[in-house]
C-alpha cells in the first residue's frame, strides 16, 4: 500500500513538473516561439531569394525546397537546447531547484520532464517555421515516418545536451558560451544551407564528422526523398546518442553534480 502511494505521488509530481515546464514557455510564447520562427523565415527570405540561382543543392531540387527542411530542423534543435538549458539554469540560480529535489521524483523522472517539455517546444517552433515557409515554397513530403523519427531524435538529443549544459553551468554566461561556440557552429555547419556533396575536400570530410549532419540529412530526406547518408544507420546512431545523453543527465542528477553542494 505504501509503495503504491509513493508511485502515485511520484507520477503526479512528474506530470506537475512537466506541465509547469510547458506553461513556462507558453507564457512567454512571443519570445520562445514567435521570435525563433521569425528568425528562420528571415533566413529563408534572404538566402532563398538571394541565392536561389547561385547555390547548387542537388541535380533536380530547387534551392528553396532544399533549404526549408534544414531551417525547420535548425529551429527544432536550437529551441530544444535553449528550453532545457535556460529553464534548469534559472531554477539553479533562483534556488527553486531545492524544492524539486525534495519531491518523490526520481532522477530519471526529473530529466524526462525537462527533456520532454523541451522536445515539445522544439517541435512546435519547427512546425510553425514549416507553416510559415509554405507562403513561399510549395510543401513536399516523401516519407512522414522519417520526418517524425529524425525530428524527435534531434529534439531529444539537443534537449538532453541542454540539460547537461545547465547542470554544468553556474551562470547564464557559461550556458551562453556553450550555445554560442558549440551549438550554433554545429548547427550552421551541418548542411543546413548547402549540400555536403557539393563541398570540396577537406570540407566535405569535416562536415561528415558533425553528428548533427546525419540528423538533418535524414530529416531533409523525409521531405525530398533524397538522402546523402543511409537513413537507417543515421537513425540507429541518433538513438544511441539519445540513450547516452539521457543516461548522462540522470547520472549527473544522481551524483548531484553542481546541484547538491
């Protein structure tokens, strides 16, 4: 009976935390959703209009159609990272994280709540970006399964990395350093604006070392039906990274790294 009561309390606490995190970014939707959507649409207008005939994507795909999936995935990745990192760091600095640690929530439940809310924000922003691009580019779908799989994998990976960064960071500045010098370069240099196949050596080989390249290529392939890499291998790799990143989050929380001390 006692165990059943504990399980019930933990489940209620989990959904309460998840709901709180969702409400947090919904209350400032103009900043958390509308602003990144506008930024992505500006990329499409500038790059799509100015470089439509100058940039080579693939042999039969217009550059604007090639660009849209990359912009959508970039929005998903960056906002999933930003949500988990900013929320957890804010809890650490304000001191409200102490109240969370005394709840019946397990470490895996805490990590899952932060990550799932961040995945949701990333997907919402990505969908809104795609919706906005339909004004200029005719929508095309080849395989919705790959689109869903790679968007979920990408959002989960970046949300987990955001949580790891937040646990490590003591200040907003430290979190900003990771976002500016690691996350942004990894996303911008992962084939969002160009095809890896059109790059000369050694830039082609360097791009293939970027782990986000495979997630973006798989996501784009779901729209265009054209993959530069094997989507099955990319999917397995992405799943492995998800498991590793999530396990790292739980391990940090269990050890109380920069939290309980």
